[in-house]
C-alpha cells in the first residue's frame, strides 16, 4: 500500500458524511505504519466505540469506508470466523460490521455488513506466523495465500460498499 497521510484517509472514505469526517480520530499506530507491508489499514475509532474505518487501494488509489459495529453478542465459549482474514477467533472477538453504501443507495439507507475481527487488525493477524528460524526469513506459501486472500476480500468488500465495478 502506498504511504498515506491524514488528508488521504479523509478523502478516501467514500461513504462518510461531513459529521463522520469531522469526528474521525486516527489511531497512534497510523503514524508508525509500515505501509509497504500492508494491503489495507483498519482501526476502531478511539473516541467512538462503535465506529471503525477500513482503507485499502482500488485501482491504485486509496479507497475506504466508515463501519459501524453491532452490539457484541458472541460468546468467548464459541468460535467465529472473520470473513476478511478467515481466522477463527473466540466469538466475542468477531463482530458484525455494517457500512452504509455510498451515494444515493446509502442515502436510502442501504448498507452492507460482514463479520470482521473486532479490533480490525486482520492485517496483523494473517501475518502472525510461526517464529522464523534464521534460515526461514521468507513467509511460507500458506502465509502468502492468506495475505493475498485477505487483500482480495478486503478490496471486494470496500468496492461493494462504494459500488465500484
């Protein structure tokens, strides 16, 4: 992903209204992100608990969406799977996020929802592999498939919300 600054993030959020853009708070890890190793950047708003943001690249340009988290209803005694990173987590660590569609569809109240890791840290989750031995500094083929799958599903979700075909 290309390096982004705050103005890039704000202009990339295609389904945000003016109030949401004014309330947007970037996380601390935004300022130290290793953009070359990311396919998307997601975070929960530190001031508004139910709000999250997800930014990726579509056709080489940043594109993102504002998300709303549903009330947590999962149990830590049951497993759930994130639809983006396909990682199995305790049920209380996967949340239904919805995103208002961009444009006139969003104005009518249309939205898209999917289950995502509650901390929106899918990028880190798929990169958590076994510790590398000195001779194993490259990710395995399975890890590369997980990373590419996450990137593909994230782009598809954001494109669906923004009605990009």
